[in-house]
């Protein structure tokens, strides 16, 4: 079967892509980065799509040539720079589904969420629900899958946050009482469900809630993840809901990270369902959380990631402060002092002001958060250049008890570490 998979480069999408290929299907990934997708899955084809813009039926018709089935796995928790949650969750999927109806691509699987209910009061839930509802009105062999929390050996976004919380030293922070309910399902069981929906003549025009066989609270989930990571047990730290809400509002303002108002509301709304109906429909029982964790023991890279994940934004903030203060101090330094430093090297005094503006530009680039490899290389180059100039001008600075030049060495290492962990995907 030739399958078009949207969101194929994402956390869940990549696992579905691997499962579809392993099952012998001919996969076409509909992604923003086709080259990156083909590097990961050389057996698959790739189409360049942008769900922010591909919101018309005409945008999808040609892309469906030769396609037998569509799986829509694209999604974002909430809009960000250059992203419209309304387009990604509702307008583009509706256009895709309508194009399937026009082209005769009857089999469509929509990956939604168990909390995609307008009562949750979030744009995420409303837009997901809108696409689900529209698909149900079409004369297609559709299936809407609404999984609970999906976990895997790796993590991304919310699952990375959960691992980071579980790995915190001394205490495990939980939201309020930690009684929020989940029925986690392993991504392999979700992939098995998708394959069944594509291949079974019975699983059509159904809305299924892929959930694990047991309900766990947030506190129990974090304790289980900590044990899986191999860290010693730690008591819970109950963070009051007003404090968590404040932190989420800060995340909303910054526009980054999974700690956002939407994620909190979705967690509070609930992520549990009835496993009996799902199990009866698909014909297998998903693995329990404990069994799945046991079957894939954590490795050192899992522990590193869990502990480094909260360090990444702190490191970014530290580098922003470094370059921002450096630039402002440089601009505030009297011109004659800068000239006295640069004149023996035959360099013009204006170079000091330009260097300060460069520092401010680097702070801005880090804050924007794009192309970290290039931004990191620029930082490394500037630090090395400053070090060479100051070494020639005042070599005694290397022996200064406050180490103004010696401190450049750990700064270079910090920038290298930032470059290594700056990419989210």
C-alpha cells in the first residue's frame, strides 16, 4: 500500500514511518524538510509540504497521485513563530481530507488526542476536534485515533519534560497533588494500531482511544520514570498550582518549551479512557508502562538527556546575558580607552564600537533560536578573535589573578556544549 504520512519527521511520526516501512508499505513522508526525512528513511519518498500554507484542496490533489491511504500525524501543542495552530490542525487537514474524497483515496487515519475536546478550553483541543469532526462527515473509510500520553525509548517536548522532572536531584517536582490521570501507550503499540487501521476491512468509520491497560497518576508516572532512569528514589515536591500557572505564563511569553498554559490545561482536563473498547477493536492489549520500560532499559544517554534537558535553556540564557552585557559595556566604555587598547595593534578605534554591536547581535541571534550551528560558530570565532587581540595587546592578562582571558576557555567549552544540545529534534 502506498501511504502518505504527514508529520513524518515528528516524534510519533518517525516511529510510524519506521513501522510502515517495516510492514512493507511504500511510504511518502509529507514534511517541511524532505532532505532530512530521506536521510533518516532512505527507503521512503518525501514531499515538501507546509501545513501553515497548504490549506486548499488544490494544494493536495496532485500530491495524492498514486496514494492508497493517508495518515495525518501532524500536530503542535500551540502556535509559535511562523506556525498557525488553526492551519496545522484544522484548515490543512480538512483540505487534505477533502482532497482524499475527491481523488478516491478512501483510507484515512487521523491521529488526534484523547483530550481533543472543546471542553478542555485550548486552541489545541478545539482545532484537533474540528479536523476530527470534519473527517467523520466524509464518505471515506476513516479512523480517528485519540491516544493518551504516547511514550517511547526517546522523548520530545512533554515527554522530555516528564523525564527531566523525574531526574531532578533531591526532589521530584509534581503539579499540585500529582493526581492527574494518564493511560500511557507505547509508541510501538500505537504504530501497531495504525497498521491495523490501514489493513483491516473492519476498522473503518471508528473513533478509537488508544490507551494503555492501566491508569497512572502524574506522580506515579514520574516515580516510574525515575526508577527506569536508574536514579535513587526521591520524595515528591508538590508545586502549588498557582506557581505552575505562573511558570506556564512565562513560557507563553517566551514562546518556547513545553511548560505552557496549553499543556497544563490539557493535563488537568484528563488523559484517560476506556481500554476495553480499544482492546476489543484492535485485538491486542497494549503493554503496561512498567513492562515497556523494563523491556527497554535506560542507557547512559537517557540519563544525560534527562539531566541536560533543563540545562539547555539556562545555558542559552547565560550566553545571551554574556553577549548582551559585553555589548552594552563596550558601548559605554569611553572611546579614548578603546583607542588606547587598539592603537598599538594598528587597529582603528571604531572597531571597538563595531565589536560591541556584534556582541549585541549575537545575543539577539541566540534569543531567536534558529540555526544554532551557525550562531555557535560565530560565537566561537568572536571569542577566539577577542582572545588573540587581547593576547597580542596585553599578554599579561593570561596571568591576571581574575583570569579575564583564562575564562575564555570554559566559555568556549560552554558554547560547544550549547551547540551540541541546542537542537530540539
